């Protein structure tokens, strides 16, 4: 890693030709990214896909102008230099990471790409002493600023208020179906289903170490089971619930966390201290589930309270009674 860093060029050491070549490669990469965004969004968000198609076309035009400028000043052979060859230069996030973060994140990433491109050209112009090259880079900075405005114009053309609201609503719904719903189901299962075995073990043995091991096993086992069950239950094609892998991870991880919440206090060696903290954690977990149901699933507050808090209290009582019997 250190060797790779030392091999990078400083931006201030680049020649005018290399700066122009870097600009060309930047425009090529950004056009490719915008096309990938468009392809990713085309089925579910066609209006946003048209916006990114237009932005990719704008990048192609910038690249064409840059190549013509390079040919006029330096000839046809363009040096191979990319962002990763320059120390401290901004980097683009991997496309698969941005895609998985949703529609609004993709839009925000595109806005940041335009801002960084404009900043690159302005900084390059500031570091250039040659009058012609300085003017060229200043013009490119202005072009990138215009590109940002063009992006707004494209959104206005292809993404009117009705289309934006429709796509935002669809994205929110997809987020609920893919992440919140299975995650909430997992959190409820992990929090409630592990209450009885953990507290039964606690009151039966009054041994914090044994209780923790039982809680850990119950939480991890339930998480694995819920994760595979969610992933195998629906491939998401007909239901529109999204990737089974994502849903499986959401359900499995939240199930495990739900059980670990009141198992971890038993790492404390004093039994009553650990149990008191575990009961407080259970109280917080159950009310957190009520809030999530009310906030994201539009479940009426009193109904969610009866389902979760009362149900959890009954499971806790069962475990305490069985363990103390």
C-alpha cells in the first residue's frame, strides 16, 4: 500500500498535456458511470434513467472537445493517466456500492461528481502558468458548471414533479419491502423468541456465564434460521420485495441483534446486576420495535403496543416462571 502511494504523481507535478489527458479519462469514466446508473434504474425508475442517459451524452461531448483540444496542441497520442495515478485525487465510489444504497443516493452521487469535476478544472487552471492552457482549463471548469445546470434541465425535462414523487414513493416502498420489513420481522423474532430461554436459564441457574452462552447460541441460531428462511421463502420476482440475499441478511442480522441485546448483559458476573440491565434492555427493545412499526409500517401505536410489548411481557413472564419453578 505504501509502495503504491509513493508511486503516484502529485497533481502539481503533472504537465499540461497530462492534465488534459487526465481530464479525458475522467470524462470517459463518468460517462460510463452514468450509463450504468441509467441501466440500473431503467426498469423501476425510467424517468431518472433518461436523466442519466442525457448526462452520459453530455460527458461524451466534453470528452470529444477535450480530445480535439489535445490533438490541436499535442497530437493524437494521449498519455495514459487516470485518477488512481495521482496522489490525493478524488475517487469514485464503486458502482455496486452506490446502486445498493437507493435512488436518492445515486442522485446525490451524481451531483457530487459534477461538483468534483468543476473543482478539478478550477484547481488545474490555478496551477497552470501558460496563458492558453489556463484559459482552456477555465473554459472546461465553466463547461462543468454548465453541465451541472444541464443536469437540472434534464431533470426538469424528464423528471417532472409527478414523476419524481412517483419514483421517490416507489423507492421508499422498495426500501420498506427489502430492508425494513424483513429486518423488523427479524428484530421482533430475535427480541421476543429468545426471552423465554434466556431468562429461564438465568433464573434456573443464576449463572451469568451459562446464561450468556445460552443467549448467544439462541441468538446466532435464530439469526441463521431466519436469514435462510427469508431468503428461501421468496425470490422477489413476483412479489417485488427485492433481492432475497438482501432480505436474508436484513432478517438474519436483526434477529441476532435482537437476541444479543439482552444476552450481552450476562457478561457481567453479578447475577442481579446483569438481570436488571437485561430487563431494561428488553424494555428498550420492545418499545423500539413499536416505534419502527408505527413509523415505517404505519401500524397504529396502540395496536403495535399490544402486539409487541404485551406479547413480549408474556414471553418474559413465561421464561421467568419456568426458570424459577
